[in-house]
């Protein structure tokens, strides 16, 4: 709780100047560069519904899952909050009707502090607000993980940061003018771990996980 209060205080002290936040410098992966190059070459799709994030977003066929033809998937496996901030201009060129963002778990795995993750997310949101003011923004909580699987041991050791970041995102929804969607509690078991029927590696989702996620957000698409 003390950590959470420190993060909230630090964010409050930032005021409206979130764009001045110092991001951790990371070299983007070849896959990131390939996907961004591809995205930038595609035609603008005005008033689309756009999903933005990392591999967890990248892994879903959102248009088919939600039975819609106006959806763009801008998830990139391995992406971080800094990576999204570096490519957010490609997102706003579409002037999306709705933007669903989920990012942060790779930051945690790489040792990026919770305060930096939140600063970057708020910088992303401020950029969208300034350059696509009619876009309705939905910030989705970072999903729970499950340490009963051993593939992502480093991440699992740092998983306690996930609810802390989610709480900051929830508490700042009104300030930064977005709708917060709590996926964490809806996809966790009684012990706060990602439900085993949703995953086969403790982090990424199987079909039941995506189906459940789609049902949670379907009401926001109307």
C-alpha cells in the first residue's frame, strides 16, 4: 500500500505535463519494426475500433471474434508502454471511434518501474486526446498471470506490481478522461491468478480466455 501511495503521489506531482516523462530507452525488436512498417503502409481507416497493445492483444482475431468489420488490431508481441508511445502517431492517423488499450506486462518483465509505466500510459492518452479528440478511450487493466506455469519465471517474480499499476489506472480514469475496464478481477481465480482454463503458459490466452474477454468488452462496442 505504501508503494501504491508513493506512485499516486508521484503521478499527482506530474500535473498535466505527462509528456515530459522520461521513458526507459529500449531497442525495439525486429518484429516490432516489421509490424510498425507494415501498419504505416496501410490505408487510413477512419472511425474504426482499434485494439492497441502487446502480444496479448496481437494474439486475437478481434474482427472475427466480435463479428465486426471495422476493427483494427495494433497489438505487437513484446511491445511495451514506451514502444506504444513511439508509434502512437500511426494509431491516431485513423481517428478511431473507439480505442482499447492494454499494455504494461512486458515493462514489468523488463524491470521498468510502475511509475514509468503509468507515466507512459498517461502520455499515450494525452497524445490521443490532443490529436484525435473524438476518440472514446478504454484503458483495460493488465491481466493477471499464473505462476503455476514456469515459462515466464522472471515476470512471475514481479507480478505484485500488476495490481498496483491497475489501481493507479483505475484511480485516474476521470482525470485523463477514459473508461477503465477491470479485466483483472474478471479473469482471475480465487487466488488472484489467471484462470488455468484461460492459458497454457501462465501469460498468454487460449480461446476460452479471449472469448471471456470479448464478452466483457462487448457492451462497450454498442
